[in-house]
């Protein structure tokens, strides 16, 4: 194990000499060493590959249209929207380590990374989703925490015709709107994740929860709003849902009506409509609970398949700072041959008969041997203290069954500050 750690560290350090990027420092309390007082000004001059480091403070909305990295140093609050749009093929765009009210990623040819973000919407009229991802071939979320708590049935994450990976996330849909009127879409709780069009989502080691339906009182035909879905698929969308039993996909509770009979309907944990498809394994899925009893909540609505053997997943733990040790935990079918790949490039390869794409151009591939009866293997990686801000490490593991079937985990990116 020791020589594996050193080999990985040496490989990562060796690539640092190839990185030439400008670094801009943002601080809303300008002083020595500060380049800009706000994020928008820094983003406007940064070129592809540059890094914008943001010190603790409060900042306004900003737009990223080039492959740059905007990284908070802790305590960064963006009061408006973060928008990443039209980033051309080339260097990836990264937003990391800050809190904001909403995020939009749209029409980006380059890879987009969203890491260690907290999203707390404040304007119910601004959008029907706290994070909206659309028309982009490669978006990845790690460590994103969303509570769409405002009462307009806002979805936590909406994916429209984009390929998206979500890992280590917590995504909670918003409550439906209160209205003294007949039931409508407005009073339905928001979804934890909504995938539409030709969207493709790989969700791993994450919680997705539907919002509570809105309460409706005061009219003869008033009915409480239905609970939101933990995850909803429609059109030609597809989902690969992987993880462990502590990961929860949960439908929302219904809203109250004037009587038990006029309460809304609990939301299902997973809803698959139209020509959508889903493959699930390992994750706990539950429907929302009823208010008065007497109704068996839907757990899953629509067709789906259960992976056999269980799809693998890759968990990250530890502090993602230079000089620290992080640990990767691979979970898969006992007896399968396991490997871990580490690299810096977010380039994808579509493998025949394999649901997930593979990261290519790894710097190192480590043989973890056959998975023991517990189905887990761990690998420790020291992040060298010499790594610069904006340095990104991608990890992905694979397992090969004794019969030769290949299964891949989600990718796990780390962007250092």
C-alpha cells in the first residue's frame, strides 16, 4: 500500500510542471495581494485554464463562458445566480466551495464540474429548479447540498438533455405552494431530481428527496398538493442509480386538505414515465408517508431493472486539501477483480454493453485484487502539498466479474484550493 501512495503522488506532482495558468485573487475587502473586489470582474478577464480564488465574503451573481476554475476558500456567499453557459470545447469549467441561491449550466461543450457547493434558493419566481443543467455532454456534481425549501414546488436538480454524474450529494425538492383553490401543478412538491428529454444521469452515494405538497384549505373542491418524487424520469431519459443502503431516495409527503379524504397523495421514491429507463442497485427507495393512514404509498412507479450483480460505487472520504490523505472505498460484487484509475483528464469513452462511460488517459491504474466477501476495498492517496490551487484529480474504479463482465463506478473529482 505504501508504494501505491507514493507512486500516485509522484505521478500527480509530475503533471504540475505542465500546468501554466494565471491565478486571480478576489476579496470583497480589497488589500495587498487582491486582484479584484468581486467575482464577476475576475471572471470577465480570466482566460481558459485560469484560476479565480475567492476569499471569504459576500458577492453578486456572475457568468462563466470560458473554461476557468472559480474556487472559494471557505465562507463564500454568492447572493445571486451562478451561470455557466456556452463554454467551448477545451479546458473544463469548475465552480467549487461556495454557497449560492441558484446555478444554471447550459449549452457547454466542455466538461463542467460543480463541487462542494451549498444551494439555498431565495427567489421563488426565479426558476422551477435550484440547479438547472441542460444541453451539455458532461456535467459532474460532487458534494452538492440543495434544499429548495421555498414554497413553489421547486425541483432541487433539473436535467434537460444533458449527461450528468451526481455523487456524494443531498438534494431536497421544495414544498408545493399553498393556495385556497382546486389542486394544480403549483401545489405539488418539487422533485429531488427531474430528468427530461434525452438526459442521462448517473446518481451514486446520494440522497434525493421529494418536497412536501402544498396545503389547500377553504374551498369545497380544495385538495392538498401531492408530494414530489425523489427522482422523476420522463421522455427518453435514462438513470443509473447506485449506492448503499444508507443512501435514500424518498418521495415527498402530501399536503393537507380540509379533511383526510382531501389530503394529497404521497410522492413515489422513483417515477419512470414515457420511454424513460432506470437501472438501480444498493440504494434504499421509499414512497412518501401518508398523513391520515389508509393509503399504501407508491415506492416506484413505472418500469425499471435491478442490477445483478450489484453495480459498484466509489466513495471518497478525508479532507481534500494539499498535504492531506484521502481514502477511496470501492464497493462491488465479492470475488470481482477491482482496479482504481487516477488521472487529470475528464475524457470519456463509451464502452459497448457497459452502462457507464469510462475515464481515459489515466496517470496510474492500481490493481486492488479480488474483492473480499465484504465487497469492499480501500485505497489511500496523499495529496502532495506542492499541488497548486485548481489542480483536479479524477478517480474511477472498475470491477470485472469471474465471467468477464465489466462494471464501472461513477467518477469522483477533487479540485484543490
